[in-house]
């Protein structure tokens, strides 16, 4: 494979992230092909390690135009976890924190899906990440989805239950402190407004 991303041995997380940030381009397409979840054998061939490196690089240089990229990488990491049915990677936690950093209530179901991927992620994904968009707006978005009667409704009801349980247990009592801790814990460095 010869392109601006290079061969697997020569690839670096920074080069892959740079290619992904090019948007619609051959280099971005090649990087997506190298990082996309593509089944168990492909994961053993290093895709998971490459995604972990890119997730770390993304977290360390999160910019205002990285939201769709964070969402796509998290979707790939969730698929890998769901297929393994066990474990929790630092990449998944970092990508949850990175996506949550954009504060969009419409990402609540994807964060919920990350939480539900394995028994370990159910214990490790923090409900506070859902509240980056604000407690009231996240609750309203989940209530809308839960009441819609769509294929997303059952997941939205379960996510809303988790969210409300977190609220009842005081998870949202010090969100500024939690967000400061989470940014540091997951190595998020924001370059620009997110």
C-alpha cells in the first residue's frame, strides 16, 4: 500500500490523524481503511493498536473540527469491544471523553452504547460524560428519543434510566470538578472552542 499514510510499519498515529483530518481525500480514505473495525483477524493485525494511538493523539490535540472524527473512531472502538464481548480499552474511554467534550446531547446514545459494549465498560464509562451537554438538555433529548417509538427508543429508555440513577446518586453535583478531572485523566488538550 503506497499513499501518504504509508505502510503499516511506517505508520504513526500522528500521520494517521493528520490524514483523517484532511476530510474527503484519498489520504483520509486510506487512513479510515487502516483504522476501521473489520473483524477479529484484522484487529489482531494491529488495527486496535493503531486506533489506540490515534485516539491518544486526538485527545492531546482536540480541535473544533474533530467532532465527526471522534464520533467515527468511537464507533469503530465500540464495534471492536462488542465483538470481543470483554475488556475495556483506554482508547474507548479517551474517545468517550473526547466526544463528550463537544457537549452535544445527540451523542448520548453513542456514549450509552460505549458503556454497554462489555461488562468492563459498564463499570468504567462514567455517567457524567452524558452531562457535558447539560443535565436538562441531555435528559430532554433522551426523553424525546425514549418516547418516539423508534428502534432507538429501548436504548434511550435504558440510557435515561442510567442517567436518572446517576442524578439520584449525586453524580452531577460537581460537574465542573469532574470535567476538569476527566480532561486530565484522558489527556484531553483542547485547541480551540469545543
